């Protein structure tokens, strides 16, 4: 797994939790989190501002995760998880 593979996966997914992205890349969340930190520092990735308050992925509909009625099944389980979004 490389920086590029993490960036490409999140760019394609547009938004994802750490567990979703790790599953997509067949990697551990710890490995993915380290590479996400690089992209976040560069300004390419941002964390959902307040996922607990906004109901990220289930109610706000501000990102692709929330565009499905009721959110994706995995997101209902992770409604309190941090959501990462590719921004540029």
C-alpha cells in the first residue's frame, strides 16, 4: 500500500470512514491512518467537522456516504466514526 493508493481510493470513494477505507485497501486501519495523516497535512483530505453532531452518513447528506436513504449499512454501525473526505 502506498500514499498514492490511499489517495486514489479516497478520491474514488469521495468520503469514507477509516474502517471502510482500510477494507477497500485490504490493510489495517492503523496503516491507512498514517497515510491519511500525510494527505490531511497536505490539504487533500479533511475530516468531517463534527460527525457526532451532524449524523454524518445518515442524516446530513452532505457527502456521498449520506446520499443513500438511511446511509450505507456499514455507516449506520459507524455513525460515530470519523469520516474522511477527499477535497482536491
